[in-house]
C-alpha cells in the first residue's frame, strides 16, 4: 500500500532528523541503572525542577515587598516574572546545542549551581538591576535544565515505568505552586524577601548534592544540532504538538495569572481565602499530574483533549458560577486537575512525534512552553487592564476550546504515530 502524503512527510522528516543526529562515538554504551538508583535519580530530577519552578514564580508572592524595597512600581517589579520565560525560550535550543557533547548529569549539576548562585545574588542585590541579572540566569537555567531533564525518564527507569516516571518529574510543577510559593511567601513575611531567596538557594544546594550522589552518568546518546531542530519543524506531528501546546498554555496562563483579581472582584473573597483557594487548586493539580501520567502513555490524544476540555469548561463557567464561593472552588478544582495533566501530556506528545530525537523534542517543548507562558501573561494583562477579569476567563476558555477542536481534527486526520486513543 502506498504511503499517504502526510505519512510520507512525517517519515521524511524523521529520516532527516535521524541522519542529522548521530550517536556520539566518544561515549561508550552504559548499562541502565538499577531500579532503586533509577527512581532515586528521577526524584532528584523532580526536585531540581521543583527548585526551578519555585524560583521562577517566587516573586509572585513577594512582588509588592520587593517593589517597596527598591522604590519601584509593581509593573517594573513584574519584569521579574516576564524575563525568565522569554530567556528560557531562547536558552532551550542554544544551551542544549552548545552543550550537546557534555554528560547530561554534569549539565544538570551545573544548572543547579547557577540556580543557587542566582538566588543568592538576588538576596544580596544592592540594586534592582542586579535582581534582574539574577532573573536572566534563572531563565537560562530553566531553558537548559528542562530541555535535558524532560526526556531523561526513559534512561532512568524500565520502559513500562516511563509514563509514571515522567509524571513524577513533572509533579514538580504543581508542587512548586502548592508548597514552594506559599512557603517562600511565609518566609518573606517573617524574615523579609531576601530571606526567602536565601532559603531557596540553600534548598538548591541540597538538590545539587542529591544529584551528585544518586544520578548515574548520562553521556549524550545523540548530538543535538540546530539542523535537527529545524528538521523537526518540517514534521506534521511536531507542528501539531507545537500548535496544541501554544494554544493550551496561552489559554491557561492568560487566565490563571489573573485568577486572584477574579476571586477578589467577582467571587468577593478575602486575600486570605484566595490563598486557601489556590492551595486547593494546586492540590488538584498534583492529582491531575499523576492521572495524566497514567493515561497519556496509552491514550495521548484522549488525555490532552480531556484536559483541554476541562480547562475550557472551568474558565468559561467561572464568570457565571464563580460568583458564588462553592462554584468557584469546584471549578478551580476541575481546572487544577486539568492543568496538572498538561505538562506531561505535552511533553509525551512531542516525544512520540519525534521518537528518534527525544532531547531535541524536549528543547522544542521547553522553548514553546516557556515563551507562551510569558505571552499568555502579557496578553491577559492587556485584557484585564482594558476590560475585566471575567472577560479574561471567557477569552481563555474560547482558546482552550480551540485546543479541543484541534485535538479532534488531529485524530481525524491521523497525522502522527498510531496509538489507542
């Protein structure tokens, strides 16, 4: 039977990527780690991402205090949040290509050293410009560490456990929101915002020590080059993964960034209750992360489509049902479960779309995810300033609905790898 045009295009793109990405002859093949060592390494990588996520969004809870400390506006202080995402999008391909021949374990440790230094630099900064320099370093760490770590599960655990291991690694995302940011904010309230960054730096050093102890050598299996990344974008499968990721991350961060104003203005709850609501959201996100990890291995399209549909429903209904406390809580739980599954679903989709170049797939995943975080927060802010938090929720819900439709169209065309979805 002759291949269809879309199948032929995908096959050609895969061939291009494979020939452009060669196994590094300088590194011998190593035996896989024991199950215990492999899972300890998975936990260490997860804690590394937890440290990164917490550092990235720590300024959310300390924004006003930092602004007051340097006598700057809240908008100027907000640069601490927008800069890392854009820099991570640039750093993901550049850093990965530049370090392609270096042992991945060594690079993970180097990034933890840089992250600890960034936290300590922010804590000691005599001027705001030095805080922004530290955030530039954070952006580089995000792009490099995520690109490498997101594809490591298959090298650390048996094939049957890769889905669960990937879910463990990405559980750091909701954990950073549930535990990291509230803890950092509490430290900031008790001892000042500089103490929060010092504590984060100390935690990062502890993660570095754990990575050194439990992570086995991880020589690069393939040398990722820029032409590999360009070749990936010629694949219909990768373009589909990119489109879906951009749509759903844009929908989420364009709305979630402004969920606090919504709860205060529409649901009419106190700032203390907002913290409780967001803790419930984060706890639901942890559950969603593991549910997504269980479902995505066998049913990647279904997992992505269900998660996007739940985000669409929650954000579209919030302006109506979110006026009451019970309705807002229920919808935030639904939203949390849904978004908790998105990172593992998106990463898996990219990996399956380009199975011969997993690290390159992680680079494209990280760059698109981080860039869209910043774009979503920026466009959501423009809408909030010109309209209302309810309008932001509605527009985000419509964008998430487009994601669901795109997943359905993708399934109908059968553009990528076969699965049981």
